[in-house]
C-alpha cells in the first residue's frame, strides 16, 4: 500500500495521465447514495492482462476492507468492486483504482469517481 501513496504524491506533481501508459477500461462512476443504503463502485483494469491486484483510494488515502466495506477482485476479468454495506457520511468523497503488479508496483490508474452521500430529511410540524 505504501507504493500507492508514494505514487499519488509523485503523480500529483506530474499529472496522473502522464504517469501511466495504460488506461482502465472502466473507472468508478459518479454515484449518489442515501445513508444506511448499500452501494457499489467498480473499475476494470486495462488490457491485455489483468494485474495481480487492484488497490482502491478514497480521498487520497488507501482504502481497506472492514465490517462495512468489502473489496472484491476478479483476477480473470480484471474487474474490482468496492462494496459498502451501509453508507455513511464518511464515505463521501473521491474514489480511484490503481492496478498493481506482482511486486506491488502501480502499473495503471483509473479516472476518479465522485461518491456523494445524502441523508433523509425529516420535517416535523411546528407545535403551537
């Protein structure tokens, strides 16, 4: 995961488009989700051969699985899904995928996707 953070820093100086020759087939889409609902972001690594793994970054910080979040990667297709079982306001932000080779070096990055969290508004009538 350290290589993801180092690459982000270097690529921020150079522009991500110039850092990687390969482009993801599918990048995370912009999503609007309600609090407490499930949501899934996905990306598909570049051809011809899928990478060893896909790393996810949320607001420039490496993301990891936990009790609400699972990261699923199909090494045959090169597709990765970032699944949130119950969305909360901490999930709001920018998401991006990075393809890593067997040594953990980043070989490609996706475009970013904006994930916006909205809550339910409850309007109570005013009491006299």
